[in-house]
C-alpha cells in the first residue's frame, strides 16, 4: 500500500495546535482563551494550557491551544502554528514548545529575533507587523491582531468573533469591542499572506476536518473550577485556605459559589490556620475543604495526622507543582505522591485520590468528599498544575449522586462511645452541644470514649479501627480506569491518563494492542483488583511525571508486577508526551 502524501494527511487532519507567546502582560493568554472559546462555539473540542515564568510580574507567557474534532486530554508533540507577539523571553520555554519543518511561525519585525529553535526546526517564518498594525487602530492591541491571524489559519470565520467580543468585553464598553473587532479583522487580512504559494502547511484551515456541533452546549472549564464544583456537589459548605500557585483559582471560584449554596470561604493567614479551620468546621458538622500546593501541604501534615487520629473528615486538594521547596510554582509535576501517602508520622492511614482529566476533576473531588464523609477520614485529592490551570472545551460530565452522609450519633440513652469498635470501622460522630454526647477530639491515643490513654491494647485497637474502615470499604469500579486487553499494559495516574490513552490509540492504529490502567484511588492500595487487572500481561510500562519514579516504587511496595517492567519517568516542567509512550510501546512490538 502506498503511504499517503503529505497533502493527503493534511486534508484529513483531525486537530491543529497553536502557541501564542509573548512577555508577561502582552496578552498571549487572553488571545489563547478567546481562540479556544470561539473554536468551541464553532464545534471544536479543545484544550488550552498556559506556561509562564515564576515571576510575580513580567517574565514570559505562552498560551498553548490544541483544537480537535475529538476530546482533547493532552498537548501535541509539535505545534502547527507559533505566533510571537515578541521573543524577549521565548528562549525560557526550552523544549516545552516544539515545532518542526511543517510548522508556521508568525513573527513581528519589532518583536526581536525568533529563538534559535525556529531556524533549527526548519519552520517557515512569516513576518507580520502586529505592533504597527495595532497602533493604526484606536485602542488596538497586538494580541487581538494575533487572534485574527490564528483564527484565519485554523479556519474560523471572521463572523465568529463579534458575539464573543460583545460577551467578554461588555464591561469595557462599545469602544473596546469595536477596537478588538477591527484588530481581529486586520489580523485575518494579514494572515492571507501566509497562504501564498499554495503550500499545504500554510493553509491549515482548508485541510482540517469540519467539526460537528454538539447538540448540548459544551462546557468551558478548568480543572480547578471543576474540582471546586465537585466539592460543592459533594456537600462541602466551608472552605478555608491561603492563596498559593497553582491552586488559587480554585479558591477564587469557590468564594462566590459557596455563598450561593449557603456556605462560606475564609482566607486564612497561612496554611496552618487554613487546615485547622477546616478541621474545626468539620468537627462542627460542616463538610469542609482546603486547597493548596506542595509547600502548603507540607505545612498541613501535622494537622492531617490530628484529623486522622480524631477521625474528622476533611478534603485537601493539592494542585501539584514542580518541587522541592518553592520549586517551579508555575509548572506541573507529580512528585507529591510520597508526601500525600506517607507524609504523616506514625501509622496514619487516610484517603488519597487523583483525577484523570479536567472533566474528571469534578467527579473525583465529589467522590473524595463522599468518601471522606462516609469513612470519617481525611481525603487528599492530587491534582496538578496542568489540569488545574488548563481550560478545556468538553462535553458536559455526567451527573453523579455521590453525597457523603456522615454517620451521626443519636440519643439512645446509652453511654456514648465516639470511637467504638463498630462494624465497618465507622462509629457515630456527635455534633458539639448534643446532650450526653460530648467527647474530646484530639491527637492523643484514646479509648473508645475518647479518653486519653497510653494502654497498648487501646492503641492497637484504634490503629486497627482506622486502618480497617479504609481497607474493607468497597470502592467499586471507580478505583481505576481500565481499558483494552492487550498483553502490554501502560500503568499510570493523574493527568498522564489522557496522554497514555492517546499513545495507546496510536499503537492500535499501528497494529499493537495495549491496555490502559490508570489508578484513581491511590490509597488505600487495592492489590487484589490490580492483580486481576494485570492478569496475563507480559509487559508493564509505568509512566509518571516524577524524577524519583515515586509511582513505580509505590506500586512495587504493594504489588508484584508481572512480566517485564519498564519505567518512563521524568520530572517537570517538560511533560511526557504521547509520542514517547507510543514509542516505548512499539519497542515491544
């Protein structure tokens, strides 16, 4: 069979990717978000991820947009279009924005020299004076010129924009709408020069498949927003937190929306206060949450041990970033796994779960709230910067009915034993002020009544109780995503689930079947379920975004992995890409 020509491949292209870069404040992220929203209205599904420097102000910024006729869960290996509003700090992105000989680079002559990677990649460079064009338009901005260029290149009609501008810029007045509209139109006309010569790589819009509009309106949502919505749907009515990148947007969304359902968010003076306020609210009967990132989680660990010992349900969302210490606040990594599972001193079993996509942030956080309330345990939700701050155009997630029902004490006339050894390990929890149901909830080893003790028998009884209620609970099929039946298994977790799924799809197109196993429940471990899922597998590829292969070592601690095992791991900020997983699978062909 003859291989398809480059032109034929382009005619059947199902996705297109655009990177818009510039200095901080140049509006690259605004342009990228507008592009995704307009494309979504036109029927595309898509994803925007941002990459910025750690500076408070200034620095570099890039909007990375991928549009497709199918669901998008990860970024591509290479970008089809790279638009440089300026190139002042573009070199800092390193390998995060890869381009190739078929890529098109739009450069402003007044924006400096493109980074060396542009020449190395052999990409075609077209100069368009975006800054000068913007100056010719009253209140015009170069990022709106870039938006018009991108819109033309991906095939979005100019009429796509007016309703969007009126919606997004209404508070800025008619002049702002008119200026942005004029700039977008100017960008459209300027982009026509990119089509000169009729080369396939310069006419992306003509070669893209036509997306189908969804019968239902798609959601435009970030992982942080989805997690916050999942918490409210799960019953959370109080949150206390201290702002931290990349979790702050979750708190910003929660603040007004908690108020709509009768709840409240309190900004604490630091993470220590935030976790203790959360524990106190839950002790008082309100399902409660805090959100943070790695450095904040480190400060919360002692209090999480208290919540474990006192059996007080709380939800902690950790939007992971590059570490250790301050690390890279604006980049993604999966290296908080060890502290989430093992961080508490002593034997302090608690729940650890991880969402697998932006949409799944809703489900997993709602499930975590349900589990925390039902099992009277802290639950840590391990999201990350990629999912948390990325925004996706997705089909509306299915509604689920997970609403945690805390087992509450009643007045039976009998002596109250808060920590009674009960069937299933969960004992009734009294609210403060209930007559005859007062008890002490602290971190000391206690008897069934809550009285402090140093007795060996009491200590072991309570340790067994807290362990058994987690290990004996039936978590159902939600513990993991299990797809496919090939004898090669890709085992991963978190935001790499979508990347692995895409890689397995590519391998299937090449005639190699592989199985995806992505864990959603990280603790307590589910050895029997994992053994069954990997039964008959001859090769295991473990994929994770951590320097020390924490996930692989965690698996080895609880499971005997069958067959030949390989590990594909790397620290952030450079994400593991589908092509790397695909290549690793094909090496076993």
